[in-house]
């Protein structure tokens, strides 16, 4: 009776944990806004000027494709060009882009003609290869020549595989000629939960199949296991930009584990048969 109660409680606890983890992951992903704003306090008597950092998809190298857009607000005139430099970080050089400004009469705003060319936003932590635990931190150190009268910065996330927690956006420096901001890009927690549940299930099957399946059904079960476990990789492949990743190594480990355990079963069967044919 006590054993049945223990296993029943364990199953219920696992079920409740999964429901809670799913709801928590869903809330974290859906509550994150597309844009985060930071900078000096808003003054209605001053033009609303800002620089917007646009975060886009991952590249195969350790950075995110990005771009900047600058608005000087409702001023009538301003610099026609500006040299914007963003520090690369790591082994990457500083990216210099030349912003061209124009007065947009319908919008009554003086801003860039278009978004800048692609700028690599280099991650300063984590790695693409740690998928699904490949959250990153971006450290953007920006200088302006000549200085620009900016009053705010906006981080706009176009990457649906990650989210930016706005409360973690840190402005280290903010002046007319220098802005330094750092913020995390966190992997979609639903993707992490999905990968974790699938791998835990695969681990259980890797431990059960070698010893619980009848010998005549063993080849079919092993083939189904290999097909299913690599299908996990196929389901999540759109989220991965490199190979191999932590997920791939885990799958490889489970495949090798299954083969080793089958070898143990064959060895035990051989030892048992030898004892039956040659009793002491």
C-alpha cells in the first residue's frame, strides 16, 4: 500500500510540475513585449528623439543580425549625415555605418531615410552550440560623430525564438555622443521545455527497451527508438543554426547508451546459457 501511494504521489507531482512549468514558460514568452524603452525621463517640451536597436535572426556565427534606426523627433532641421559606430565585442571589429537623415513632412519628423545596413550584434555570453540553453547577452557600445541630441533608446526584438526581458535592459552610459546598453536575449522557454521533456522521455526508453522488450521484438523497438529520437532533432531543427549542438550530443549519448545496454543484455544471456550448458 505504501509503495503504491509513493508512486501515485510521484506521478501526480510530475504532472503538476509539468503543468506549472508549461504555464510559466507560456507566460514568460507571451508577456514579453516586442519593444523595450530606456533613457532619460520623457519631457513633453522636448522632441522625442531616440535610437532603435532592431534585433533579428541568429547567424551561423556567434552574433545576431541587427540594425539601427535614429529619429531626432519633430525638429525642423538637423545633421544630414552621422557616423554611427557600434563596438563588435569579442574578436569582431567595430561596425561603422553612415546614417543619412531627412525631414519627413507628412510625419513631421526628422529621422533616418531608412534603417541602417546589417550590423552584427555579437553575443558576449553563451553559444549557439548550447541549444536549447543558448540564451545570450548583447553589449552594444555606440558612439556618434557628430553628437546627436538623443533622449531615449528602444530595443525592438524581431526574433520570435528569443525574448527580451525589459527589466533587464541596463543603460551603462547615455550622452549625445555615446550610448552603452546591455540586455539579455532569452531562448523561448517553451522550446526549452519541449526539448527537455522529449529528452527525458527518450532517456527512459533507452533504459527500458534493452531489458523489458522481448528478444524477437528488440530489433523493431531499437529501430523505432533511433527514428523517433532523431525526429526530435528534425522538429527543433528550425531553431538551430549550427551542428552539432548540446542537443545533438545528448541524442548521440542516448543512442550509444542504448547499444551498450543491449550489449549488456546479450552478454548476460550468453553467460546464463553457458552456465546452463556447463553447470559447475
